[in-house]
């Protein structure tokens, strides 16, 4: 299925459609949602799983594909999906070392152009995908992958696209620099689109 970007350049994708794409094109396993085997319970009372607004994604393909372990691929996938929904958790986040938890407000994800191109554009490697691009992804990465699966801060000259700005903003927020992230975001958007 093809989707069209909205006026902000984002693609609104139903969580269930995205899960089916991960399953059918990439060979990943989905769970903890009514469309993918149901919710096994045990989640926090306010969990997105309890409202059918989250999926758990597991890479149960070969333990090693082209020298990349399933653990590293899972961390890579988490990094690629950052910003797509209100919760994107995976290796390094408590209780999520073996899978990616992806939540979607009202069941809808928002993918930027690079994320959409990777997951729906056919440049991913399909069942051999390593998910090794940083937020910004192949064909347009604006960040450098770090050994821990995060993204390095792009240089100032690289903050010239909405994706680059959003990637750095998300990185700063995940690092706990919420106030600095907000200042950074406002400054970069003003530079790009004018204003004070």
C-alpha cells in the first residue's frame, strides 16, 4: 500500500499496517496487539498495549545476518523508528532488551520521509535487513551511528533538513536534555524557516 505525505511531510501509517509490513516484508515477529496474537497482559495499567495502540517487534530471524547479531539489529530498528510514535523502546531501555516496543497515538504512526523510504521504498534488504541506518537512514543519513546504537550529533552544517533537526532533537530528549532540546529545535527551525 502506498501512502502520501501530509502538509508537514510526514506519512501517517496505521500501526497494524506497519506491523504487517514488518512481518511480511522483513520477516519480523509481532505481538502484544489484537492483530498479532493478542495482549498477553502484565503491562502497566496505562500501557499503550492495553488500548491496542502498541506492538512488540522481535527479530527472530537468523541469530547472525552478515555479521550483525539479532540484538544489534533490534537496537538498530529502535534507532530507526525514533520519533515515529510516542514510545519507541528497545535494547538499552529497561525491560526491552529482546524486542522493540512501538506505540502509536490513536493507532497511527508518523514516519518522516527517510523512514518511509526505508520501510516502504524497497531499499531495506527485506528479510536480510540489518536496520543499520541511523535516524535519517540510507540515502540521506544526517547522523553517524555510534557503537551503542545511538546517533552522534551531526555537525552544524548538517542541520539543514527537517529530518536532521528532528533526529538531533530526539537524541537530546532521549539523553535527558529536554530543555536544551527545545531551545535547539526552536533555533534550528527559525534558521530554516525564518523568524526571530
